[in-house]
């Protein structure tokens, strides 16, 4: 349910962008959502369609780019996705450390016409 208020803000931002561009409507909103961001892309998409009704965003396509979390090897610097039951770097075998990759949540682009 915490996706609802953030999706309201996305619609407001897209509408503001549309007005500033002196366009008639928003046609597409591209979001980047990391798997560890705490937000569920499907919920954002569902709420967007509901909240956008009657706004400049009604009917806009919502594209979501999902970002998988990555670890960073402290020995060789390799960025890698964690394998099941292992933190080992695929390059050198050293246990990887957490990064902020996969925690992203932002609007990448807004298309209007």
C-alpha cells in the first residue's frame, strides 16, 4: 500500500512536466525500480492507472526497468549478482560486499505530446 502515495507524486511530477512543455498529454513514464528499493513495480503500475484517470497522464504507458542488486568484491572490484547460498565473487572467490545497486527508485523519463 505504500506504493500509492509515491505513485501520486509520480503522476503530479509527470503532469507538471507536461504543462511546462506546453503539451496536451503524457504518453509514457519510464521508471527505474531496484529490487531492493522497497517498492513493487506491479503495484506502482496498477496505482498509476487508477490515479491517472481524469488527469493529463490518463492512458500513459508505464515502463519499468528493474535493477537487480549487486555485490562488489573488495579484492578485485568486480560487481556481481549474488548466487543462491553464496556471496563469493565469480572472478576471485572473495565474499562480496553490499552496494546501493538495486535500491534505485526514480523517474528516468517522461514523454509528452
